[in-house]
C-alpha cells in the first residue's frame, strides 16, 4: 500500500517493492533439511528485470541465496529441486533442461503484507559463479522514546554503523518520520532500502509520528501548522525540532547535521522539517509529498473526490493505530455504484464518523479546513537545500512534487532547490525500475537516480563531499528513454509554445479551426451516463491496496479498453512524420456545454503506438498526462456554482508536467470524458449542494458538447522542442 510499500520500501531479488518483514532474515540462520544438490548453485538473472541478480551457494553444508539488495537467506529443500526460505517460506523451484542441467528457478512471491504480489518470478541461470553479491554494512539497532515539548513521547528506531558510536569520524543523521510503523527497520532493511547511503554510513532514524504505532498522543491526518505560542501548540514542525534536539544531545559521535527524507506521507513530513527548520537540518528530500490533498494530491483533484482512495486510506489510518489493509471480495466498481454516493458507501463500511471521512462528507469544497492542511502556502522562503522527487505515472501524489518546487523556486536565491522527475509510479525510484507494467525504459532508472543524484545530494550537504552536479532539474524523457538536465522547470531554452486544437471532426493539430469549425461543424457530442460510468482501470477493480490489486500501474494501462466507448470523444493527429517532444506543463483549455447543471471533465493526453510496433506495444494507447476538473468549481474552488444548461463555458486546468517524445509513426491523441469511476465519485450532473450525499434521483444522463471553432477553440497548451 502507499504507506508500507513507500516507507518500508526495499528491493528484493525479484526487483519488486516489499515491506520490512520480508527482509528480517538473520544471516547464517540454519535448519536441518535434505542435502542440497550441488548443481543448483550459481548466478541467476531475473527474466524480466535483467539488472536484478541472485546468487545461490553452499556454505557449511547448507544452501543460501542472496542479492546485492537482498539479505542472505537459507534455503531448505522440501522435495527434489523444491526449496523454501527459512524465515518467510518463499518458494524456490529449480527447473532443469532435457539433459538434467539446472537452467532457471521460479521464486514464489506474495504474502499478506500490503502490496505483495501473488505471481512467480523466473530467474535464468547465467553461470556457475557463486561469488557473494551481498555486501551489507552492519548497523547497530536501538530504540528510544523521545519526550517533546508538551510531554508526549515519540518512538524512534535508531540504526548506526557498528563501531561508529565510539570511534571514527562523527556521523550525520538521516531521518524519516512516518505514520506507518517503524518496528520492522533493521540493519538488513536499511541496507536493502538505501544501499548507497547505507554503505557510506549514516545514523538512520525512523520515527513513529504522534498517535501512531508506539508513539503517544493523538494522531491528526496531515496535521496543520499552527502558531507556536505555548508548549501545547504542536504540529509536525515542532515534533521534528524536538526530536532533533534530543538526538543531537543523546546520540554519541554525531556530526551535528541532519538530513530528512520520505516518500508520500513521510514526504509531507520531510517538508515539515524544512519549515521553521532546526539549525541542524542541512538537507531535505520530500519525495512524492502529500502537499495539498484537496487541490491535487490524494483525496481531491480540482474538486473531484477520489472516492476509492479516500475510502480505503482513511479507514487504514483513522480506524486503527496500525494500518491493516482494506480488502474487498467485490468489484469496487459495483460496490460504489450500488451505494450511490460516498455517504452511502461510508455508512456501509461504518466509517462515517472517522475524522477525515466526516470532513469529506461535510466539507467537500476547498474550505479553511483543507487550506490549513495544505503545505504550499507556507513555502515562502528556502530554509534548507531541498531535493524534490516525483514520478510521471505517480498514481497518488504527482501534484505535490511540482507544486512544492514551483512555490519554493522564486525564493531560491542561493540555488538550493532541485527537482527530479522520472518514469516512476508512486515511490518507484527506490527499486531498479527498468520497467513499469509493460513499459521498458532500457536502463535501471531507479538505480541511476539513487547513485547519481540522491546519494551525492546528501553526501554534499551532510558530509561536504563532492559529486552532486545537478544544476536544477533532472528529467527522464520518456518515449526516447533518456535523462535530460535543465536549468529551470519548465525549461525556457529550446522549446516553443504550441496549441493543439481539437476539431469537431475528431482531429487534433496546430491549425486553429475556422469560424464554422471543420466541415461546418462547431462541436462534437457524447452522452454522459452516470449509471454506466467509465472505469478508470480494467475490471474487476480491487480495493486500492487489496490482494491482487493493479493500482500501482494503472496509469500505464492500455487505454483501448475504454477508448471505443460512445460516452467519450477522441481527437487525434495524423501519423507523425517526425518526432514531437512535449516538455513542461500541459494545460487543458476546454470550451464545452452540457444539458445538465453540473459536469466533470477528464482530459487525457495519449501516445498511440503504431499497430506494427513490437509486442506488446502494437496499437497501445499510453496515457502521458491526464487530469480531472469538476465543473461546479470553474469560478471558485471555495464556492461551487451550477452550470447553466446549454451554455458554452471555458474550463481551464493543468494536466501537470510532462517530458515525452511522441515518435515518428505514432499519433497524438486527446481523450475527453465525463466520468472516471470509481477512482472519482460520480457527478450526478444535476447540481446539488453536496455531491457526497446526492440522492439517487439527482443522477441523470446528459448530452455533452466539446467545441472546436474560432470562437470556441478547445485545445491543449503545450511546449514543444525546437526542431
């Protein structure tokens, strides 16, 4: 799930993201078993992720396996060529060819931890080399309960290089604070999670935030920053400062410097360390940070409610002090359709009184409650060097990375604000990341980022070491699969502004439509039917983090599963006769009308592959960037207003940043639709004061018109690379 996968994330031998419990193997664990055949030993390569290696070897009469980011684990034979790990019973089944020689093994993955997968991964034998791959640096683990200013005690796990507490040069801190529990952090976990930083040597601190797991106090979701007038005026900035004060005074042989990093909710907490920052904080890296959960992160996007995500996530954080995953045996599409609105779904789950769920139900607009929770309003100066990190296909927090960078950059007089944008889903940069779903980026992009940017960033600011050479922004340009570095974002040199016009005959191009559009048509229509909303990913749609869920890769799914529907419209260019690179923010500028008094607008920018592209990409429709806008908020996010039926109005919103080359032979497509269910709740299309409790009678089918004429030129504003 978002929480444990991101905060406990490590790469196991299969190149996937796992939680810490999977990495609790004790080196040298022994168990009596059948004698292991000698010919299974050797070096193996993952069949899908070729950068992921595993070695199987004998030692002291027992069989072990390990990888560069996987702790050593003993394998015990249950039957011929069938083994399992001692600690977590992961299966290893060796395959032989016709001559009886071992040629591969399959490793069974999965389990009950959130984010686990239930399929198998194949590893092909490379050779008989049994040289050790694992070079983990040993870390000593301690725990503490740290008192903060109002008397609450916060639980932390401290991992430091063995021997560094009494000898050697002083060591800096690298801290992550989280609502997702820290008990699972061990020496093996920190080495697997951050191998480059762990090898260099830091005092890693992992802390349970107030009210979660073993920390005392009351948990408040994305606790707002408050004025600090008394000792009881606490927030995440004060808890961070007080934690650092204690660490500096009580952890021996530290060098007085602290770095803070985290992904998602811990990314929000990393940014808190850069606001009213403790003097010891010398570098922070908010990665996919929850920044404004109403405007564009987890819970709302431009006023449209992220129904399945809010439903699952709030239960996991506010119904318990831990975060057991929400499961569902029912297709969630059917569940939310059957319960009509979010009020009905919340009642069915018994969650209507959870604090954030109550705010969903009572304050669906951008009220003071949501604004106070947002971070961007506090970013009025750069207090510490900051490295923002985000992914192009982040299914949870794409907005925050770019919003924080945009807010901080105007105040960056010392040139200390940097950003990295890569071909990742949520937190994908912690893994090898050669692939995302069926997409192949041609290189271990996650490894490249950590080695060349993240590690040198902290080494520079916490240890005064050379090697960090990022001027401003590093961006992985998809389509051509190459890293680009820019002096600013969006880049200002080498690009020019272009309008991609949507025409009434379904065309898309740079030529503005005439007064009567194309062929005398000024608009194209479709019927938006809330009783048959467009699914956002292939069905069945599992609970967000439920067993077998495809949540993490849905943004890269082939859109052909919906593009032929009659309740949307596509606009396409001819086949491209040259490469077209779009870089920077993409703005949708839609002129549209509806026969209803409310509407949602979803715009997707899609790369359409040629039919003869190598499998599995033939004809593939890949979303490059996309976003929703709720029509009632066209004038104000704070005060929704009904739409006048039949009136042509302008709707303009950001689809966010992109750096992508549409290759020669491809086509560029824009898809427009009015539902994206059940990721977003259904708009009844009849204005009601509160969609969260819209009665069934309010839901009505409507006719939507997208205009393409000189008077009403629907288009995308993009920045295209000069030829």
